[in-house]
C-alpha cells in the first residue's frame, strides 16, 4: 500500500478510535447518569453494563488508536456499536434517534473495514508483524 494510503488509513482508524475514547471518558464522568440510561431502556444489571461499556469504549478505543490487535478490537467494537444502536436508538420515528441509529451503523461499517483490512503499516500490529518476520 502506498505511504499516503497508509497515512489516510491510520487517520481514519484514529478518528474512529477517538469517538470511543471520548464516549468512555464521558461515561467515567457520569456513572450514575449512564447507569440510569442503561436501566431506562430495560436492560438488566446497569452497573455491569456500565463497567462493560467503559471497558469496551475506553479500552477498545485506546487499542484501536495505537493499532494493537486491530481486527479483533474492531470486531468487538462493531458488535458493541450495533447493540448500542439496537437498544438505545431504536425509536426510528424520532428523527434524533434515527440519526443516532444511522450514525452507529455507519461506524459499524468503518469498523468492519478495519476487521477486513487491519490497521495497515502505521500501527503496532504492523510493527509486531515486522518483528516476527525479521
């Protein structure tokens, strides 16, 4: 892949990662509100849901940022994002909910590109691969 394509791919991966990192940080700053929101849609165990959401968003976002185990991390984030769309943005008659639902589906699409093609050259995954073959 040409250098400029690797750079563009890395920027895309980083931009997707930032969404999850910021969302995870936001949840850390508002644990009660986040747990209340989880409970309000009828999901059981809001504390467990909160902890899992923070771990997936913040941990997964940071791993995606540096491009470590990108394909697996992107797959987990894609499933998480799809679940979030279905559980939290399913009232599609509400324009705001519809926009959030479609946004989540678009993010899933970007994550599936990472699952398919990996993190490319500008990542810890590529560095690990270079070290293995050296």
